[in-house]
């Protein structure tokens, strides 16, 4: 019963664009994956129905009539056993072959793919776009990361995380290759609509490619357990038409060039947004994952373990680089260390920015 | 518990097969010689691949000597031998399949295959 | 399994035959087969260490050759000979048990124990030298000469070295315990040509410890 | 043994049995009687199952709404970690081999005890000792690494409880190894006269294949956990990329054990099926040798397919291909078993009692579990489905549904033999309906949520998955309720159940030839086996 219902529903759903089992296919190889899926699905369904029908019919038909029932001695049947050993083998080989073809396709990016670096970190994604020379002008690469603070106010709403975290922006109709690695633990980059997934491993690079033919927005999940806020590590893929994408990326590169001149609190403010600080620290005095940071400079803070500390430049610097050293009481020690990820000027900028907050 | 063709005064006994003393000493002597050989070879400065091949071959001969005579596998119930070999077989499957992954990373995708050292990690962080 | 009282159901059993076995042949065969299965799991336990060695060596071939130079081949070779000798004495002890000569069993066990202690003493000398100069596993590694010339994780070699020899050394210590137990039982005249499987099984265990070392020695010390 | 008592009612002349032969707590805790050890395992395993099950209900309660609103993320992560660790290490691995296996193996072989009774007791004590470590982590705040302990999350976690949990799992491994070792020797050396290899019940074959895996695979997880413990203490760095190691290597180590171990869980369940389906159909098993051989084949092939857990982990593409191909090879022996059981029903005399209903329920659940495995063995589809709720549903169908339904079927089947009491079959059948619906309602919707893209181990989820999760939560409450009812009426039968006859089902295997419950040394006399375990003709001829 519980199987028949979805089966039926799946039949209906297939007529409805096949979205009962799988989300809408939005990459060039997604349809290929779905075809394999449905090949296995209908093979499975046929086997299941035949086996279960046989089981139920016989259970009813041969229900015990009296305590003295006798049964014929049937110890086996070599022909039958041979049939059910060999016949499925062909189907299994077919499944393997279809899966293998799809897999090779998914594993080998086309040579003309656009490359974007993806960095996983507890608990957000950073996307690094390469530098380029546009109209003879050298423009630097840039990073997309972090959360929109105003958006983040909606506590307890899961869609918040997916909407507020910065999306990875890619062009439509062009293969994109993600070269990924992690700064801390294993993550996994999963785009259900593209049928694309790959673990993001610290210490090595892994890669993932896709080509989205149509503009649109698609969810990104982290599918490798990575600690406390694993279930909040959402992002989006924003597929733009080529022309819009070109305009976007040029704008970002020009911004990056301009912000190269930033220093002090202005640099800090920009980093605070782009490094994802706003995802955990609010600036209006209310708590999120971490303590709020406004009007904190110069005050006393109680630490986990009973000690107190005055919030000065040294403490802020240490807390950015090695957050686990002195954790504020009542908060989890879950901030990732930024040692090695920020240069001196950047740390300086963040400290100046926090000092400036009222 | 059977023995059929041992050297020397071989006979059925409640204590199973009794290996003659000279056999033990001969095996021991061979083990010592092989140890000297393997140490000597290590001073010859062979390239790593040849060096490890020779060392492992010698070790396998030594292991066979210990297994066959000291551990009585030569005279033991055949199933115990099978058990021992089965363990080696499953060890081998662990080695072969795991190593196949390590060695074939990067055969399809170059970038995936790079094992980044921790020092590169630091550079990449900067 | 030999201390359970016999004579539970009618038959007269020798004291060393457990009640659930029909005869000594069955008991001895079961004991020995059980021991072999135990050795099987030992082999697969060590398989993990060998795999760790192989993969780290694969990742850092240069480090491996360089770091292995820090080990003392002579000490390793002497230890190999000590362990091989103790393996011989153990085999002779088993032979004595097969013949029912308890006195000789105890004597050979004592000789084996001497070898085992000798092995540990030499190992101790090696360890203390390494600890002294900072050739330590993992985050304790503090050997300037290597960290200066080689940034390819030289501590990994010593992680593997200490894990492998440490686990092996633990087996030697356990071996000392069981050989000592066998020696005491031999002094109590426990063994006879019909009842010697405890000696034989301890022997098998000790030979396996030897067998593992036969591979550890060249892998860690010799392969340049 | 005199033939007239074969199906006779009542106890032996003396009225003593293994349960009342000795008295006092110590006579249980330090018994070397395999039957008592089996019963103690059963009690312990069920207790831990209760704990793991309550964690599961807590998880499902959190997931009833998309927002992470009942527990904090940190607590939720600990809940699923403890649920997984308890269920895998403390429940599923010993669930059938150590309980029913311990109780039945010597009985079905017609012998007095396992080959090494003291070692058997030691296994139990090690099991309890190991479980104390997990209990320690539980009461001191839990662990949040996931039961898989993937590096570098586990190795870099500052939580000291991780070491305790690892130590617990390490110790538990030795219990499993020693049990397996004991059973292999028992099967080889302890069979009664006439019990040839091809006259062993298929349950024994299944336990035998299981034991082989336990002995060969468990040491590898032991050394893995050992290395991981040192990774945490000393930072040896083999698995931690920050120190030069390779986290994917850890996954190889881990799955070399953890894939075969699913067969440690499910092969004994197959064994139970081969017994219950034949006995309650009163029909010779269809294809005895094929089923026995497929158990051994599954055990052997099960060792070289672990890489299918790692298709997207960063394992090489070629390696993934090889593992995918080999994985399909394990589907064949499994299919052979399923077909053979169903063919056994043909022209049988099928009794619709509780053990049989759970057996048929097992076939249904295992068919779904097995068939959905094909999606995960196939490379292209696994990329999409890996680490989603589809996988969660799949392995619960196989591990939890498969093992639990078989365990419940087996408990009902052998309950008269173990306790000497009959339970209320009517309540049993009604509860079956409840548990079957509850079970499928819990896990089937997860397939849909998963293939739609819902990742596992998520504290919150997007509203589009809400309907599936609510169905699942509802189902889990029903299923949980049904398990409490089962526990209730089984316990009640201990006090007010009718005395069980020697052989209530008319079975032909050896364990039914002794009284219920068996005497301390299993049989009233020496056993000589003259016909196979499914030879109901010969059995009947002997009886009349």
C-alpha cells in the first residue's frame, strides 16, 4: 500500500514533468541522470510488483487449512534458479553501463569551461572569480561570500539562510568548472537541480562542473556533515544570461579594483560583509551564534571559564585569528580561525571597524 | 594431525608432528643468513623501487620459513593453512583497492589528483 | 579452556578436557583453529598500519627516504636477530611440550623471555635516543635538521614508525605475559603429549609477533 | 533420544531447565552457558535499542517542522550521532548473532555449548565494558562527530568525549571479533554426529558467514579507531590534512569495515528468514545450497565494494568505477535469496501467525531496501542521491527494517524455546499491522524527500520538504508505539503465558528436539542427526 501510492503518484507526476521523484532538471547532464534513474526505477518497480504479488497471492492461496496439512517436497529447481540468477545480471550490467556513461560525462569538464574557485568553510561558501583583462585594462579577481545582514534578521526561518547567503553567479549556456577545497573540515557542494555533487576536501582540490542552459536560481546544500551549523550551510547558484553575467562580473572586478585602495574601517566594513562575519555577529546588541559587536570596544567581557578580559585591540586581533583562545561566556566556541586567511592590513581594518561601531 | 613425509625419524605421536631438531636449527640459520643479506643489500644503495622489492622478497621468504616450520603450517591441518592464506588475501584486497584509488587520482582529472601538501595549503590561504 | 570440571555426563575425562568436548582430539583441533583465527584478526589489525605506511610513503617518497636515515640500522638488525632467536627457543619449547618434557618447556620459555626482554631493552634504547633528539610522532616532532631541509611532513614518518613499533611492542609485552604463564604451568607439570595446545598457541602467537617484525624491520630501517 | 517425545508437550521429567538450574545474579553474570549469555545479550541489546530509538524519536520530532526549533543545532547533532553510534555499535552488530545466534548455534548443531564458553562470556563482558564508554559520553554531554567519525572533523574536534566514544567503539570491536571467532570454530569443530555441512540449518550458515566477516573486517576498524585516537592525542597526522594526511584515506579504512559490517547485521536476518519461512509454511526450503552459498558469496564479495560509499568523496573516478561494477555483483546473491524464499511459499501450508507475518513483512521491506540500493550502486544516480535522505531511507530499510523485522520474527519464532512460554498471537498479529504501516510511513517518504534533494543530518530544512518529513514523523510515532506493544505482550507472556510445548511449530531442526526451555546442557541425551533441518517428511515419519 505504502509503495503503491507513490508509484501511482509517480506515474501521474511523470506526466507532470517528472518532478515527483527528482527536482526540475536544470543542467545539461541532469536529464541523462534522470533517464538512468527512471530506468532503474521502472525495472525496480516491475521486480517489486512481481515478487510481492507472488508473495501475497501465495500467502493467501496456500494459507494453512488444517493442522495436518502436508506439503510437497520441492527442494529447488535448477532452471528456475539459473533464470533468476542470470536474467537480472544483464539488467545490472545495463545499469552499471548507463551509470558509468553519465559519471564520465559528469566527471570530465569541457575544455572551454569557465573556472571558479570554491572554498568551503564552517559554515559558508566563498567563491573566487579569476582576474581578467577587459578592453586592455587589467582587472583583479574578486571574492563573493558572506550574508546580507538585514536579511539575516529572520531567525528560525530556514529559507533565510538560503536567501541571505551570497550566491555563486554563473553564466547560462556555458560550462562552469568549480575547483574546490576546504579550509577546515569536509564539506560537500550539492546542487540538486543540476544533479551535481562533490565533496570539498581540505588539503586537496576537487572539481565539479555543470552547464545550466537556462537562467534561474538553484539551491546549494552542504551534504557532508561539518559540525554545528551544517544544516544552515546553504547557498544559491544564480544563473544569468551571458550578457547580464558579463556586466555583473565586470562590475565586480571594477569594484574589487577600487576597494584595493580601501584601508582602515572602510576596509573592515567591506570584509565584515564579504567574510561572512555578519552571519554570526549582529551589530544591534542582540545575540546570534556569536556575541554582538557594537559598542563593545573598551568594555569588560566575561570569558568561558570565569576570567574577564578588557576588549582592546589585542583581544580583538587574537579573537579573529585564534577565536578558540578566549571564548566569551555563554557562546559556543564555533568560530573558525582566520589565521593565515587575513593579512595584517585586513585584520587591522576589521579591528578599526569594530572600534568604530556604536 | 597427520604427517607423511618429514625428514629424519618421523612418526605419529600423541603430540602431533615432532619436527626434528636439525630442521629447526637449519631454519634458524637460514633466517639469520637472510637477515644479514637484507641488511647488506641496504648498504648497496639500490634505487628505492629495487631496494624495496629485494627487501620485501627476502622478508617473504623469511616469513614463509617461520610460517612453515616454526608455526608448523607444513604439517598442520590444511584448513588452518587456508585460513592463514585467506587472511593474506583479504589484506591484499584492502591494500590493492585502497592503493588503486591513491594511485589513480588524477588519471581522469588532473586537478583532482593533486595531493596538496600542508605547506601548499598555507600558501593557498595567503 | 581446560580448567572446567569434566565428568559432567557420564564419561571419565582427563582433568584438562573441557566438558563440552567429546575428546582431546576435538579440543586440541578447536583450540588451534581458534588460535589461527585469532592470528587472522591480528594480521588484519596490522594491515591498517601497513596501509598507513604505504599511503604515506606514496604521498611523501622523498621524506620517507630521508627520515628513515635517522633510524639505527645496526640496532634494528641486532633486534631482528634477538627476536628470531627467541622465536627459535619458543619453537623448541613447543617441541618439548609435544614430547611431554615440562622441564625443558620451562627452560625454553625462560630463554624466550630473555629474548623478549632483550628486544624491549634495545627498543627502549632506540626510543630514548629519538625522544632525546625530538624525533617524535605528530605534533611533538621537534627535530630541527629535518624540518629545515624537508617541509614534506617529516613527522609523518615518525608517526608511522612509533605507531607500528609501538603496537608491535605492545604485542611483545603481551607475549611476555603469556609466555610467563606458560612457564609457570610447565613448572607445575601441566603439559603432556596429549595436552599441550596452550604451549602451541602461545608459540603461534609469538611467531606471529616475529613475523610482523620481519616486515617492519626492512620497511622502517632498511629501505633507503 | 527416544522418538516418542519428539513433539511431546511439557517439560523434562526433572522440570529443571537452563533458566532455573542455577539461581542468583552471579549465576547469570558469570555463566558460561551460551543460552544464558544469549539471553543477557538480548536484554542488553534491547535496552540500548530503546535508548537509540528514543533518540530517533527526538530527531523525528525536531524534523516535524522545517525550522530548527526544538533542540539547538548542537544538541540535534549529538542526537543523531548517539542514535547512529548506539544503533550500529551496540544494537545492530550484536542484534542477531550475539542474541539468537548465541542461543541457537549450539542447539542447532546438536552440541552442548560453543567451542569456547569462557571466551563467549568474555565477549559479553567486553561488550558491556565497551558500552560503558559510550554511556559515559552520553551522560557527559555526548559527541557530535556523526557515527562515522569522519576526519578531520573528528580529529580536530576539541571535544574530549570523542576519544571516549572512539575507545568504546574500539573495545566493542573485540567483543564482535571474539564472538565471530568462537562461532566459526563451533561450526567447524562442534557439530553433532550426522550434522553434515549440508544438514546445517541456513541460520547456521548465515551466522557462519557473518562470523567470517567479523573476524576479518573488525580488526581493521579497530586499528582505524586506534589511529584516530592517537590522531587526537598526539596528532600523528595520517588522516588529518593539516598535518599532511589524507581524510579520504580514513574513509577507505573506515568503510573497509563498515561496509562488510552491514552484512554482519543483515546476514543473520537472512538466516532467521530461512528458518521462519520454511517452518511456518511447513515446506522444505527452496534452493538450500543456493541460499547457503549466497551467504558465503555475499560475505566474500562484500569486502571489495566499500568504495561505493565514496563516489563523490574525492576518490578517483576510476576507483569509483571499479567499485560500482563490483557492487552490482553483490546484488545477485541477494536476489537469489529473495526469490528462493518466495518460491518456498509455493504449495506450502502457510500459517498466518506473528513470526510468519513479520517474515513476510521483512521480504517486503528488504525488497524495497535492496532494490533502492541499485540507485546508489549506479554512479550517475548516486552522485545526486549520496548523503541525502534517499540514503537514509535506503539503509534504514535494509539495516533497521531488515534487521529489526527479522529479529522480531525470530524472537516470536524462538520465544517458546527461549522462555518456555507462549505469547498472545492475536495481539502479535494486530501489532504487526501497526508496525508495518508505521515503518513504511516513516521511511518511504524519506526516499522522496531525498531524491528531491534534502540532505541528511540537517537540523532545519526547506519548507518544500515539510510534507514528507511530517509523514515520516507520524510514522515513527506509530512504529515506536508498536514496538512498545510488542515489548509489553512479550514481557507479559513471561508471567502469564501458557507453557510452551517442545515443538510448537512442528519444525524439523535440532533445537526443537529438546524441551522448552532447554535443559542446562541443551539436550537430554546425545544427539544424532539423521535428516536435514527442513525435511518435514522424515520428521513426520519419525514422529508417527
